[in-house]
C-alpha cells in the first residue's frame, strides 16, 4: 500500500480530507482507492453518488442502452 501514498509527496497539501467530504461526487473512489475503506462503506458511497449530484445527472441522461447521443465510438 506504500506505493499508493507516494503521490502525496508531490503535493503541497494532502487532498484526502477534501476528497472524503460527503458532498464530493468522487468520495467513493477516494474511499476505495486512497483510504481502503470497507466494501460496505464504499458501496454505500457509490450508491449515493449514482443517485444524487453530478454523476447521477450524467447517468440519468444516458440512453438505457448505454450511450448518450448515438451508439458506437465517438468520432471527432
């Protein structure tokens, strides 16, 4: 797990507290990847993120078949 925390040495401050705020939409990723929270806690945070806030808005606008505008790869 030491390698996970090496990135913190490159920062001027530790963003962990900010990422773990209850209103942060990526809180569940921080719980899973940074602090190694229990599966129960991670799952609850993921459920919350998928049902309220910006992640929920994005998911709610997705076509039920899994795309937004049209199926297939995005071409520029």
